[in-house]
C-alpha cells in the first residue's frame, strides 16, 4: 500500500518532486565534490608547494651551517657560506639512498650544493660560486635494499631511475640563455644581479680563482630567481669541487618532500619528541609522513649528517593545508544547509497542497505515525535519488577542479559514495521534519473543512 501511495504521489506531483530532488542533488553534488577534493587536498597542495622550494636541509653533523636558499633561512639566521677547508662533507654518491627510505615516494627532488668564494681576475669583485646538480640521473640497481616497513627491508625487484637536481627542487628558476649539463666543465649560470655588476651576457667568458686554482667559464645563461641566487654563479658540482681542491663532497643538500601537517598526527604524540615516545608511539610517528619523521629517515641513510626541516616552509605549508580543509568544511556545511532549506520549502508546499488528503487519512483511522511514515518515505526516496545523482555530478565536478587547479585528475575514494547517499537521505529527512511535524499535529476535522 505504501509503495502504491508513493508512486501515485510522485506521478501526480512530478514538478514538486523534481524540485526536491534537484535541491538534494545540488547539496549532495557539492558535498561529494568537496569531500573528494578534501581527501586529496593535502597531497595536491603539498605537491603544488613543492614547486616553490625544498623543505628539508641536510648538513654534515654539528656543522652549524647557516644557509639562505630561495630567500628562506632554515633556522632564521643570516645566510653564510662555509669555509673551503676544515669541514666535513656529504658524499654525493650516497644521495641515491634517499629513495630507499620508508617514505621514498614522498621524496620528489633533492640536490647537493658546494659553495666557495672565488675572485675574478682583473676585478675587485668576489663571487659566491656554487656547484650543484641541475638535472642528474641516478640509478638504483635491482636488489637495492629498501625500507619496506618500520623494522624490515626488502630487495627491489628491478632497477629504478631517479632524477635529481635544481630542476626538481626549484622549477621557478628562469634562465635567459641555456641551462648547462651536469657533465659540462666549462658552463656557468650567472645570477642577474651579479651579471649586471660584471657586465656579463650569455655567451661571455668568466674566469674565477680559488687560491691557486683558476678556471675559465662560459656564461651559458643569466639566472633570475627573485632571491639571493641572483648574486651567485652556479656551475656543475665537479667544477666547484675542483676549485675547492676536493675529490668529492657537498656542504649541504636540499630535499623536497611531500609531508603531512603535524596536526594530522594522533593527539597523544603530536607534541612529543621522538625520545619521549613509547615504542608503539614511535612506530606510529615513524610511519607517518610528517616532516620530522622523513628528516629522521634521511639521517638514517646519510650517516654523519643532520636533516633539519626548513621551518618557514614546512610550518606555512601545514597551516595552509589546514586552512584549505577548514574552508572546504565550511563551504560544505553552507551548501548542505542551503539544500536542506530548499527541501524544506518544497516539502512545506507539498504538505499544504495535501492537507485534505492528510485529514482523510486521519479520519479513516491513520494515526500520526502512519501519516508521518508516508511523507518521510517520500523524502527518503527523494534523498536517495538526489544523493545518487549528486555523487556522479560531484565526481565529475571534482575531476574538473583537479584538472583546472592542480593539473591532475582527482578520483573519489571508496567512502565518498556511501557518504553522499547518507548526506542526501539526511538532507531530505531533515528538510521534511518540520513540515511533517506541523501536518500531523492538526486535527482532521479542521483539515477536512479546509482550515
């Protein structure tokens, strides 16, 4: 009987039902799209921010090195270059090990740096000369031991090619001219400010000396970054090592890693230091992609080093991700409230149109519960239909937003579908609650008289 009543009411009131379904669909689709985006927000925003600089600095243990790269000092100090001699160095041949840590897939780029102060013959100018990788290809052979879980390792089944260098951690660098290859022993990128002082252009020659070591360089391109790099010259790492009298080594490594805001950690370990955690808490922390855990794993594979988060970047990133998620939550709540209001308006009109029908049902013996059942069943069907349609519309909208904003498709996770159906159902029932409550309270004799 209930099914027959529902089908008759839907057939006679197609327009009202359509409007109600549309109201639910709008709210459910926005909720589905925002939920889909929210589940992928941390990763997508983190990837976007990785294009603006590295977030982990690796230096030799107890070096006390202060570095400013891209205008951000990791410890809030003043930029300084290390002395050429008397320092420990990081062996650049070990850097491929960064792709063997537990969170290796979160390491999106890294580059070593060796800085020396060089003089320019015939000029009073001293040049900060930095050797680095620009676009280096590294290969991890098959059988390399990689961290598979908290306490275990496994051998990789096949060799892995890794790309490292400036292009992976500082894609905003702009070069007027051409980049140089990592095996180029003569090329140099000269910062725009330095080139202006030395009156250099792409194609010119530049001689630099460190102690008795002199090298003649070709200015391949003029570098613009908007930061302190514009006062430096960049060469391939072996050139800087030769000038410094070193066979190998770098004085710092910058690592770009995808991380999770610390606020996402369980509350009981969020503000604890690793040494204060129980073994179970430490395992949970270690297996979470927070920047401190990734830095700790970097130190494990690069012995005698200190891996330090660049606080200004990592904390700003965490704050931004949290604010974006909060904004999505607020927009979702507002959209759902608007949809519930639309459903309530439609259902109120429907109840008013069917007052005589309600009176007749009560006159022949239907109680308040049975009358409410009819209207709530209608609302449930409307909610489920609106939620189902809203899921598919929301998934398409989320995919569109992903392509337009992040340049990548955002796929809905498993929980979004049932969550959208439940939201659609809840919207319809919530919107119907007040009209139905008012309808069942009116006496049947008044309804039959049309009052």
